[in-house]
C-alpha cells in the first residue's frame, strides 16, 4: 500500500497539487451531472477534488482492479441488479482488501436495502438517499469522508514508517565494521528522511559521526561511495567545520539544526560524547524530527558500541603481541617473529577457505605459540649450539607449559592459542611432540602454525644458526609435505609463496 503515502497531505515544491480522487458509481447520468456541478469548486486542505464517473458495478470493478486509488466512492445501490452496489462494497473490502477508501452508499429506493441492515452488514461509511444531492449535503459528506480518509492514511503511513525505522535500526545494529556502518547509515538515513510526506525530495549527500573516547577523537565520514576514518588525540585532528559542530553540541548538550546540517548530540552513561550529523539539501520538517531523532539515537549507540568494541579489540591485540614478543625477547629475538607468524597463519587460513572469524582469531592466537618458553631456563633457551639429551627434553616441555598457561580461559582466541601451543610441534606422520598426534588429529590451527613458525624460524637468525634464504626455506617446507606438514596446506603455501615472502619483506627483522 505504498500509494497511501501519495494521499497524505503534502506540499510538493514546484509541482501541481494532487487532487483528491472521487469515484462516482451510478447508472443515472443526471446524478453524475448534479454531483459534478455541485462540487466543482470544492477544496479540502487546499486540494481540489477530481470526480471520475462509471455507470455500473462491473465498470467500477475494472477501475478498482488497477492502480487507481480513490479517497471517496459514491456508490449507487441499484444498478444492473437490485444489490449491485452492496455486492461491489463487499468486493472492495473483502476481495481488494481496500479498507482505506471511504464508501458512501446512495439510493433512490431505500426500501430495497433498508439503512439499518446495510449499515449493520456492510463496511460502509454512510448511507444517503439520492434526494440529498444539494450542495450543502454533499459538502458535509465530502468533508467528513476526506478527513477520515486522510487520518487513516496518516495512521497507516506512521505504521509503515515505524516498521521501516525498526528494520533500519536492526540492520545497522548488526554491523561490526565502521566502514560498512557508515555506508549503511547513509542509505538508511535517506529512507528515514523521506518517510515524512512533506520531505519527499530530501537527500543526505554527506554523513559524519564524531565520538570522544578516552583521550582520542574518533570520526567517520561518508560522502557518495567514499568512507573515511579518522583517529586523533585532539580536536584539531578532525576537519574544522566538524570541530565546530562537535564543540557547539557538546557545550550546549543539544541537537543543532541549521546551516544545511542536522547535528544529533548524545552523551552516554559510559561518559562518551558523540555527534552524528548529516548534510541536508532541504530543511527537515519539524513533524519528522521526532522520528529522525529516534533513528539517530539508535545509530549513535551502535557507533559508540563499535568504537568501544574496536578499542577492546585493539587492546587485546596489543596485549597478545606484547605477551608473545616478551617470550621471544627471552631468546634474544625480536617481537617481529610472532607478529609475522600470526600474519602467515592468517593468510594460510584464508587460503584454506576458513571463515573470517577463524582467520582473525588465528592471526592473534598464533602469536602465542611459544608462550610456554617462559618455563624454559635461559641457559637452554639461548644455547648457541645443538641441545643434547635432557636439554632437549626440557625444551620440548614448552608445548605442555604453554597449554597449561592458556587452557580453559573461556576466551575463544586464548582457547585457540592453547591448541596451537600444544600442537605446533606435532608432525603429520606422527613423529612430533608432545603427544605424537597424526594428520587430522592435530588441530587445524596447530597444522597451520607449524608451517608459519618453521618458515619464519628458518628465515631468521637464531643463536644456534644463521638465517636461510627464503627460497631455501620454501624448499624445506615443500620437502616436509606429508611427513612434517599437512600436504594440502603445503600446496597452498607453494602456490601463494610470493604472498608469504611479502609478509617477511614488509616486517623484516
């Protein structure tokens, strides 16, 4: 019923005002002429009426089956049959499911269809005798019917707008990426702006949001198909005009409307100050502001939650990288090794068609593969030569120690890291340690990290060896397919070796 929006009172710039459409159904030509003459100058809310005439119920059905919409239907009872008008009224309500058009029955033979029975049994809005064709009588019918039709359309329009608003909010609240968030907000905002019948031509070419989180200002801006992200420590880090809107809204703690912009201000219980603003090609109607504020309020909450989630994620990433790097520093190696292992592991997971969540998790979890080395004495960890007998057995215990440190945390990244710690020295042929697992019994993350760790370790200088060339390291990984490593993962490594090589070149020792 989208056409209902067309019939709510509206002001269309530079367009002819649309008339109220009236359908007159009567087999008497004189009735049409008298009605047209009496109502020729009638207007309701500065909109004229447009009368259309049909002369039978069958002809009316044809009119009503199309996209024609009528605010008012003046309907004769007796036409091709004694009850043709009554049957048409039932057809309109029950077959066409049109409960919006107002139906006024008119008859010259009241005895055929008594008023009391008709009003009781049919969903009509009035029952008049044809003798009541004076202008005063018709104007009263038109005023009451058009007013009722207008109100019904407005209620339906509000209901549809609310449904669309809820869908828009639900869509935005499920987004976990700031770039996608901004793009979707731009599209949904245009829909919400145009829900108001007075604002059918409003556009929002630019949208931006600013939030003060801790000591940082976070900002996203979208224009057309372009989305930009900004992060800075001070107000000077964002564009000057945006600075002014943010400071003015923060100081007044109120929304700002004017100067071609609509700025929504929000102060959260978490202590965050945020604005979400859009550039408006037309003034926003006051009647629409409540709807828009409801939408923007939910959008700002989603924006703040995304920023908080990103902040927590960045903190977690930093903590994991520092923890992994701390283990490497004990063996006099840089933290770059663990970061590269995480990047190799993520790439290999992507190449093996794992979902994005898995790939993101392994990029962090793989950095903790050697966290168990915290329990290995320095004299063994940094021995310049080959480990012998008991020394080697102590070194192998770092897999079990890592598992014991990381297991059962309930955190999905740390739980994956526990699997990696215990499995990354297992071998495809079952000759690895600590549990001599074979093939698919070894966790996928363990198999992936085994390749990532060995490749990077071979390329790096260690206290017990000189660095290998990347080509030599590549050949060693390929040589280990089916014995040391999962052969399918090695195949992917070989096919995309240039990508692994680039990771090393981008993050050298």
